C-alpha cells in the first residue's frame, strides 16, 4: 500500500538524519519518488531534533517527466505521514514518553508531536482542501493520526485517515471497561424494575436525536489495519455485541443493529490481516506486512472499541462549525 510506503519513508528520514545522509545518498527518497510525490515539510520534535512526520505532495514535474499527465484518480494532493517508535538511542526516549502517555491516558494531546501534527494538517487542509489531504500513521504514529483527525472531525473537517497497527491498549481503557461492566450489571437490574417503559422511551428519544444528527452531518470514516497477533492493536477486532464476560448479549446485539441502521456509513473501515497462523510480535506489528504480495485483508464491520470512539465523536454536544476563511 502506498500509504504504508510513505510511513516507511518517514522512519528512514529519521534514520538518514542520524546517519547524516541527505536526499542524494539517503534511503528515504526511494519510498516516495516511485509514486511521484515529494517531501515538502518534515515535522521535527523540538525536544531532541528527531523527525517524526512529513508532508508529502504530488510532484507534478516528476510525473510529467514520465509522461504522466494527470494525478491518478483518488490520489491525494498531500499526505501527512507519521512514524511510530524507533528503538534507537537518539530518539527512543521521546518515543517511549509518548508511548507511556497513551498507555496511561489513552490520549496524546499533551505531546509536542500532537501540536505539530495538528498544525501541519490544518495548514495542508487550508491549502489543498480537506478532500485532497490524507493522513496516515503506524503504531504510535497511528495514535497521533487518529487523534488529530478526530479533533478536526469534531470541527466538521473530514480528512481521509489510514491507520496501521494503531495502539488499542491503555490503563484508561481498562478502567473504562470495568466501569462498563458495572454499568452493564446495573442496566440488568434496572430492566427488572417498573420504570422500564420510561427508560425505553428516553432511549428511543435519544436514538431519534442521534439519527437526525448523523443524517445531517458528513461522517468521518477512518481506515484501520490490524493484525490479531499484534497485542498492541488486536483489541480493535473485539466485537461490540458481547456481555461483560465476553458472552453474547441480546440487548447489546439489538442496540448494535440499531446503531448500524441509524449510522449507516458511520463505521470505521476495519481491515484484519488473514494470516495462516499465529505470528511473532515483531512480524505482526511490522509495517512491511502491509505492502507484501501475499497479504490478504478481511473487512470487519463490528468493533467495540471503534463503536465507543465514534459514539463519543457523534454524540458530543453541539458540533463546532469549521472556521471561516478570511
């Protein structure tokens, strides 16, 4: 996949920087030049000088030199690519700090990389329009990509987003899971009380409100690529219609069906690798699997984690309109 190759280019940009190599003798350009793109901006972590992302733009001059007169259909004018953790001394400290940030809080907003990525994305959208900009990331970079795209979606700015091996494990998520289990048991108790009809009426009103809102708004549909053998991202493949102990729950299945009917296309496109058997972690979490010839993907439409993330996006309070251009 082209998006995965652009992320690989960002990994190599940082390695080339450490090895004091430029565009002439570096490894990174080989991962964007064949696709007729060029790097116009690198995102640098001010704490250690490391490169964690880049803006790549369609290189019309390079395309014309190969008699390619038009940009391929569906190809973006610009791509924001964000790398994950590099286990090398010059950058490992800052990478692991952000890994721990996500592990504890399930959020990366406090990082300088979040601010830099968001500013770069907003500038690209301002220049090319949101329909002509893609965002992609791997591992930690996928976490940043998900965060910035979701925050723009809350403002009504929809950007195509491709996430490879996005992180799905955090202490905050574990605590939330415990809370959901307690809430599940409490709902079971409430269901047996006389006020069940009133509760059902409130739920129906809420669903009606959400239905009207989802139909009125343009939807953000991220693309996630996960591997079940990768314990960092495999929780995205957990089905949403299960009870607290993993057993199917009829009420939750009914709610999920209603959510699908209401939301329509408001579901992330989740793709799971179809491997022949268990893989070692480094292989399952590696970026190279996504451009290998033998890779097969299975589309999955039911994900508890995605359902929760999108629910928090589309059931928030009044949407904030995009800022007017001066």
